[in-house]
DNA sequence: CGAGCATTTGACACGTTTCAATCTCTGTGG
DNA sequence: CCACAGAGATTGAAACGTGTCAAATGCTCG
C-alpha cells in the first residue's frame, strides 16, 4: 500500500467523498500523513497551535484528563476518523496519543479555515465527518449509562470490528487490537480489573476471545444480541456525496442511518 | 422579543456568526421557528424525512431508545443548539422531544445540502456547531464514567447554567429548569430515586437547591470545585468568525477552548 | 536473570439499583 | 367546594454490580 495524499485518502474508502478533484489551490490536500510510534503524543491537552487530524492508518486515542489523575478515553480514532477543530486562543481540551503505529494527516487550522471560504464541499465534508464522530460518542454514552459491563464490552468490541472492516483491517472472524485492558477500562468506564473479569466471561460464554492483542469472534450473533448492537450509528453519511438526488448508494450496509 | 428569522438568529447571541448577510438566495434562512408544546415529538426515532433542527428557545431532549424500553437522553438542546444531519435512505436514530415550550428552526435536508454547495461559510458554521455538541457529549461521557452521582449531578446543573446564560435565561443565582428527576436520571445514567437522594444531598451540603422547576445556586464555588467543572468545553468556536487573523475575541470566559 | 508492565485471581467494601410504600401537588369532575 | 386521580417526589430496606485492596503470575526486553 503506497502512501496516499490527503486528497486521495478522502476520495477512497472508507470516506469516499467526491471532494477534491478540482481544488488544485488547496495545498494541504496534497500532503502526506505523518507517522507516530506507540504512545507518542500527537497533540497534548493544552496545546496552543490548532490542527485538524485525520487518521490514515493505525490506532490512536483521544482522552480527557481529570484533575484527580484519571483519564477518560473519549474514543479510539481509526482509519478515516477526524478530530480536532481549530481553536484560536486556547489549546485543545483533549490529548491525542498513538496506541499502535499510526499515520495521521495534520491540517493546520488557519489554512483549513481559509480553504473553507472557497470550497463549499470541504465544510460539508467535515461537518459530516464530525457528525459521525458525534454519533459514535452518543452511542458510547448510551452504552455506558444503560448497558452492563458485559453488554458494554461486547458492544465496543463489535463496534471496533465494524469500524475496522470499513478500512479493511477486520474480518467476520476478528481483528488485531492493540488496546490494553487498562485502555479498554478507560474507554468503557470500568476498572482494568473488571474488564479482565468481563473478558473472561465473554470467553466462557463463547462469544469473543480477546487475548494477546487479538479479538476473535466465537459467536457473533449471540454477542450482537447480548449487546443490542445495531451498526446504524456508524454509517458515513456525506452531505455532499450525491450531486444529483436524494438517493445515495451505500456499500452493503444496514438500513439505519447516521445522525447527530 | 419579536420573532426572528433563522438568518437573524444565527447572527445574534449566542451563536453570533458573520454568516448570512449577502446570501439572499438561501430561502430557509428567512423562515421563522416552529413551536411545540411540552412532550410534543419533534422528530421520532425512525423518521424518514431528514431535517436539521436549531433550537430557538425553550428546552428539548434528544434520546436514543433501547430495545428493553430504557431511554438514554443524549442531551437537552437549548437555545442555539443544532441537531440532526440529513440522511438519505434511513431515518433519524434519535428522538427529539419538547420538554418545555420550544421553538425550533427546521431546515429540510435537501435544500440545506444544496445551499452548502454555494455558501462555504454555511458548512463551516455547521461544522463548528456540531463540534460543540460533540464536545458537550464528550464531557458528559467523562462525567458519567469518572464522576460520582453527586459530582455528576452538580456538573450537569452547572453546565446547564452556563449554557443557558449564553442565551440569557440564567443568572449567577440560578435558572428555571423544566426537567423532571426522571429526565435528569436519563441524562446522567442514574435512577430517578438516586437522583432524588443526590439532589437532597446537594441541598444539605448547601451547594444547589433544585425544587419545583427552579435551580438555585447556594454556593457555586464549592459546587464547581466538587464537580471539577471547567466551562472551557462549552465555548462556541466558530471557524469562520474572524475574517482577519487568528486572534478572536471571546466574551469574558475562561482560557480553555472547545475542541472535538 | 531480573525489571517492568500487562494480566489474572480472591476477598471484601461501597455506591447505586431495586422493590415497595407513602406523600405532595395539581387539575378535574361530581 | 370537595373527592379523586395521576404524575412527580420522597423515604426505607435489602440486593447486586462494580470498585478497591492485595498478591501472584506471565511475558518481554535488556
């Protein structure tokens, strides 16, 4: 897999935007991603220079750190996920850290804001992408509030599988996952110890096995039922994709749609 | 307060966008909000016609309903909050319900998508607004995962105060809140019964009183400390606001910035 | 071979839920 | 004008899920 420019990346899977063809004057579209090693800090809570990030490959995590030393992982951005919105006088409120080897496109805030003025489709594209991130957060909120540790963990592992398969790094059988049990705990609002117990139970109940960096589905259907998982909230739903009508082809997916 | 068109609304507080001045061809900008009575369903989970909503006044709630009958309130949109993104083949994933008397601007999806093509600032504006909603959701996720019932409840009441004051319906002393304890529970991931106990404790500890639809701050500083509340995540952070430079005036607020 | 980190397991504590009942208010019809 | 119904709020007691504390195991890398 050769390196892609941001322009090419936005046009290919999983985003598949029509944008970028005739916008030769937008410099940052022709940049290549930057690479980070595991646990490298891509953007620190409090950083002042604003950038927008688009994950090209690998796993990252965005976390909010609390005064008491706890952290909450808001999400684990994967291929095709956007994060960060330009800020002008302050810094980012979240920390972005590499989990595995990651490559990310970094777009500086000011050029981005300038490009928006002349390229309508760019704003629409980003609005859609951010709306998708928001939909993911809303589902996680639901999970954390109304599902048990077991359901919640199953739900998250299914979500990851779904999101990864859009980028081609997951199959029906499973995927590689560089998250530690501690990371999982910080995503799911549990303790590492309880995550451990929960993963054991999921294994004993013959739904998934997650050991040594590898998630293997055993009975995906049973798991989906337990978790109440419906991938509808994960759809990429580009505003500007269909230039013609309201009828838009989506690649072999469910009926539900991503909304706010 | 006379009725405003969407155009006027976007230009005034709390959003204060520069957008709309010379876009006479965008019809929906000159529409008036629509009114709903308490508990009226504005948009149902599963609805097919896509619209974007912008709350002009009053309280609403967006909720995701689970198969088991539970609901999770993702947020309680207030004056200036946007929700919904056009979908093309499916329906909204969330239900939008009026809590108090609400007025909302409703923009049909297709005209909106069309307008985006010709008005760069529109996409940027919406991207910013959605990013703010996302930031609110991220903070709630943090709250729900890492703060106790007491801290979480205090945090939410402070957040509401802050958000309302941007729209002028809250003071340092308190505000009117039409949410029931049951609603609060569905926001905070608690049971109604525990919300009741928690509110009592906040009253006994002399931080806030929330009785018969009225929130009264007793010791806001103590409360802010308990909750670990920092309003940074609530800023409106418009991409397209400052036409000139990176230095943007924000009205008497903290240093932190809203990010994804 | 030992250091350090991730995982695993057990026992116990605690916060929150669940179940059950009572109470208060508000609006409504007799 | 009072009785009543229904929704929301309040309180108590017991059950349960998850956190906390403590310790051992396994793995990887120098």
